C-alpha cells in the first residue's frame, strides 16, 4: 500500500505543477502551444517515473542469484 501512496503523492505534485504552469504561461499567439507542451511533458515524465517505480517494486520475473550451488 505504501508504494501506491508514493505514486499518488507525486501525481498530485505533477498536477499542481501543471495547474501552476497553466496560469503562468505568458499571453501571446503561442500560449496554447506552450501550455500543451508543458502539460504533455509533465504527463510523460510522470508516467515514465511511475511505470519504472512500480516495475521495480513488483517485478514480473523474480531475480535469482547465480553464485549459489545447485543444491540451494
């Protein structure tokens, strides 16, 4: 359960950064492009981090030690 809370907590931080960047972008003809770029970058970075973090916590293949004798 602890790993889930880490992912949610970082997700809330990324959402807050996205909301802050929404209001902090300067006005102009490229405002929509800047907003989209920042939000897309935050989303992609968060998803990459979350997938990597959760994959390391719960691997699909259990690692095996190769320096043990066969009877162990």
